[in-house]
């Protein structure tokens, strides 16, 4: 009998993403009201996805060439709206799908974030998750009064204490604290609401949380731990992990490592679902899908510059200052280490130009073909890896792409018994733990 796996969607956090692509309507001029995102999330809910993760960054890129021009000119991750506001709108318009919002531990005081997430969990009836990111860009840090980001591993040390504080705040209301007893005129039993009184190395918070309890008790925590320190953090705190690891062997090794780390923390490894990032390219025939994939890898000077600008933004490195026709050599970063490591691994001895030509070929495994072929490949990969599912994404977010997934790929997965046909539960965490 086929073993089901989970499906999530990695939503690029800009509502103008793909604005110049076909089948995106008037996103370029109508991006301020997220009707497109709402329509998209409803379709993903119809396809019984576990969740939509709203990716985010809180600054305008300027790493490439030391300028904001290319980012603004092409709409690369800008404009971007506050993901929590978008999450509230998506939750309002859906019933079962989980909504995960990205918020940085460097940008929000723990009390503010705990209150914000608890409120979202309440208004969504228990369907909210928090993608906990530590930040990576000095430009973002300066938007919040900091001189720059702390070193990579220190950011995770801070995040460990941060997580301790927000969990204590969410637990500051015991189950049953809200009694709503009309006869006694009592809404809340004060003996079940407690101060936190946290005084640590990085944070000082009194509590209790004044927003009341999360519907789920604790919101679902998502994380993208790739580096050794990131894996240590994710294995201790995350309920679902976003992973970008090349090849099924690497994916299995990564998942086994996370599960071993969880067991060492005294956690049940089955309580965290590792979802691997993939970008399916679908066609009515394999030939059509491969032709579409080839078009996506088109390599004009303009497209190469855009790809390198994106990489510059997430790694804090100026790839515009490096010669295009020479090998990359050794590079280090205080930004996204895993992203840089994967790029360098894929580049090998290639020139920067050659590496950029293949950079957009994203995904842990290639998924190119008809919906039936891609469904078979996903099933085979999960069988080899052991679980837990896939996080789908695309650089061409359009109505056509969503339809290909929701009405083409997912029915093939369902026919094979690989994905759910209906939600088992009302709340996000329960659906994540259903299998």
C-alpha cells in the first residue's frame, strides 16, 4: 500500500512575483490587494495541501553591484507586504489549509511576535505557523536599528533563547483558563494565567501574554536549518523543516540526520515533517515539459544578471563584482550559508557565467514531465528517502502553474494514494501529524 506524504507550497513573499510572465493577469498594477494569492491558496486547499509558507525579507536588495537598481527595475522581491497581514487575509478566505508566516527573530521583540502569532492562530481557528528565521542581511538589520547581523552561529544562540521566551509566553495561559462562567461573572480564572519573568542573556520579558492562548496550544514552528548550527536549532524546535538538498541520497542523509538530532533532544522524530523543496515542470507530454524547462533556462545577459542578483541578495555577496568567465574559487558568507554551499557545489569548476546558467534549475530533485511521470518520480523518491513530503515552488507563479499542480499533478498523486483527498482534522498541527 502506498505511503502518503505531505505537500506544502513555498510562496515567494512578493505579490508581484512573476508580474511579467504570461497568465498572471494584471499583477503588476493590482498587486496591493492579494486577490491572486487568495485565489491561489483556495486552489491549494482544494488540492489538500498541508500549508502555504509565505517567504519574506524586510529590505530592498542592493548587494549586486552595490545598487538597488536591478532589484527595483525587475521587481526582484520588491515590493513586499508584511506577511502577517497577508496571512490573516489568506486565513480569512480558507477553512483547513495551514498558513505559515515568516518573521525574523532579529526584527520583532519576543512579546510582540508571540502576541501576533497567537492572535493569528485565534482568528484562523488554529491554522497558523511561524517560519522562524534568524536573518542574514546587514541591510535588513540596519532597518531595525542594528549596525549589522551578529555572526551566523551567534544568531542561532540568540534564537534559542528567543524560542524559550515565546514558548513560555504561549504557555502563560493554562488550558481551561478561559471559563466564561456567567453565573459567577468570571471570564478568566486568574490562577491559570502566569507571568513569565524571563531574564536571560539577550532578552528580558515579564508576561503573561495578554492576547489569550493559541488555539493549537503552540503554533506550528517551521524552520529551514541547513548548516550544522541551523540543523541543531531546527531539530530542537521545528515541527516542519524546509530543506533544499540535492539528490535522493543527500535528502535521505539530511532527514536521517535531523531525526537523529531530534531523538538526542528527547523528541519523537515523527513529530517533525521534513519537506524538500522542488519545482515541478509539467506538460501534456514529456517533450513539452522538457521544452518548457529549456525555455526557463534561457541565458540572456539580462537573465544571468537577475539570477546573480537574487543570489547576491540571499548571500550578501556581490556577484556583480566577480568576473563572469572565470571559476568562482572559494567564497564565504555571513548570509545564507547553505544557499552558497549548494551553488558552489553545483558550480564546481565552471565559470560564474556557466554556473548562473544552471542556477535557476531549482529543486532537490528534477521533476520534469507529464503529471503522471512526475507523480511516479515523487513517489519513488519518497520511498527511497523515507518521508516526509515536498514543498513546491516556482519562479513563475501564475494561474496556469497553480492549475497544473492542483488539477494535474495532485489528482495523479491522489490516484496513487500518495497525497490526501481530504483533511482529517480542523487544525494545522493535527493535519501535519495525521501521517
